C-alpha cells in the first residue's frame, strides 16, 4: 500500500509509524505520578500537510519514562476525532505541584 504513495509521503508515513511504535514500547509514568525533574520546554514542530478536513492536529509532548529516568519527546500527529461533536483538542501539559511535576492529560472538547 505504501508503494503507491510518493516517496516523500512514504518516508513520512514510515517515520511516523516507527516513532509511534518506539514510543509505545517504553512505559510512561503512571497517571498521577509526581516527577521531581522539570520537563524541558516544548519542541517546535513542523506540522505536515493535513490529510483531510476531518483531521485535527494533536501537538507533541514530553513524556516521563521511568525505566530510563528521563523525558522523551512524543511527536505530534493528525487524528480524526472519535465523535463528530469533538471539534477542539485541549493539549495536555505539565503542572508544578507539591513535590514536583505531574502531567495533566489532553482531551477533546
């Protein structure tokens, strides 16, 4: 199926799949975990061409990887919302609290 795509799009699709599969292999901190290390500033992402009018961009984020004790960048991606009434993605963010940092998950609105 990828063979029918232009080479630049094939490289982008393959790279995105590899990035997603690598990120999925390394466990993230459990929900509600307090991390003592401040996350790095967000990266500036080059947003690829929107695949269709139904896709919405979900920006990348830093995820804490307890197994390697550091943050790892999870790249942004295009996604079709599961429900038609979801029109906006509210991005997740790291918030400072007692004892360190915790991640507030993103959600659809």
